[in-house]
C-alpha cells in the first residue's frame, strides 16, 4: 500500500527483503498500489510511483502490507484509503502493518480483539483510540492469526524476514538477511529497546551513575554494598532511590542487565553456557538458567535454539475459523 506521508523505509524495507529473497530462491511477485494509482510523497521527500491503482487490484493476495505515517490521524481520516485496505483484507492470505501502519489497519476493524504492536512512542495512542486492540508495547512484531503487526520503522525488515522464513524456509531467509547485512534472527518477542533505555531517566545523579556502571560492566561486582560504595551513598539511600525513581530494586535491575548481556552472547556466539554465565555476571550455569526461567520463561539453551529462527514464542496462533 502507498499513500501520501508514508515513511519511506516502511515501504522499501519489506520490498528489499522480498527482492533479496527472490535472488536466493524465493518466488515473490511484488506490487505497489495507491488510491487511483497516484504518485505519493514520503516523509523523506522522495516520490514513489505506484505500479497500479488500488481499485484495480483483484484476485488472491499473498501478503497485504500496510506501511505507516507518524501523522496517523491523517491516514485514518482518509476514507478512500481505509475503504481500499478493508476491501483487500478478505482476499489476502495474511495482512501485515509496519510501524504506524497499525492505525489505518485498525481503522478497518481488522485488529479488533487481537494483539498488535506499533512504534513504542505510539503504543499509548493506539490503545487509547482503538480500545478493542490488545496493544503490545514492547515486542518487535506480533502475529495474531492472519495479522502481523510490527514496531518502529526497521522492524518491518524483521517482520518480512519472518514471513520469508515461513514461506521458503530459514536458509532462504538467512541468505536474504546476510545479503542485506541485517540480523536474520531478531525474534518478534524481543524488546524494542534495551533495559537501560527502557528505564525511566532518573533525576538523581547518584542513581544515573549506578545504572551506567552496571550497564557498562554486567559481570562486575554490583552487590548493594559495592554499588553504594561506588556511588558514595548508603545502602539504604540507594535502595530508596531505586524504589522511588525506577519502581524496582537494584538486584532486579542488575539481573535484567545481565540477562540482556547473556542474550547477546547467546545470539551472536557459540560459547558454552558456563562461559556465557561467567561473562554475563551470573557466575554459574545454574544461576543463569534460573534467571532466564524467571525473566524470560525459557532456558538459555532454548533461547539460543529459538534465536536460530525468526519465530517468536509470543506468536499467537489461532485455529482457522475460530474468531477473527
């Protein structure tokens, strides 16, 4: 789908993935359509020329992709666009949105009663304006039945790679990702941002220093006593700062940072679990395993195995015909 104000990468990201997949054994036919076949202007200032008019698209569609524009109200208010998307929902085997594309897709009612994602800074607005949607504020992309919605901008690439894998297998998807020099295996359930980024920016300089110290060296000594000594405050004051500004404990924050460090090691390397545990600050494989079960609901070994694919444990599968 093309329309004025669309984010350029929302369109070109998925198209490049499909084109690369075609070079490595896939067989996709790519088609862009806009209302009345008009040229559209993107946020980057580039003009896109549609292959055809939306009104002329007919027959079965493998995947309908709805990109977004951050001024989502303008997209939702475009009755011609919303009607066009709505008309193509039924003949589409699956329907995907990229970033703010969740809004025009939601305006058709296609996401009612479903779990859906969008850019993290728009998640609250999606939930407010479309209360029938179960908004996932964290995941890279979410699949619920035939609908797949992704988070911010580049997550459309992750989503499309997962569709390529579904259609033609992991070898083709991995080859396409390698050619594009992107990660093939960023699972849909992976967070849009790191633990440190997700934490509210603390007002107190002492707490900021503590957070930065943990983030810079997850394997270091980050006991309460050590953190208090390092930042020059008492254990009691540091504990109070974590509670009042972050709503958590120092111990929990350190564990989350170490889990994230261990995830990166499992995703990118082949070190034994014992080595991963030591390098991420857990000390032992058993401690690592318990932390993963507590924080992610999977074992480190299962996480590593899952990361060999784009599939996510958060995918919602529905029985055909059973609602939506």
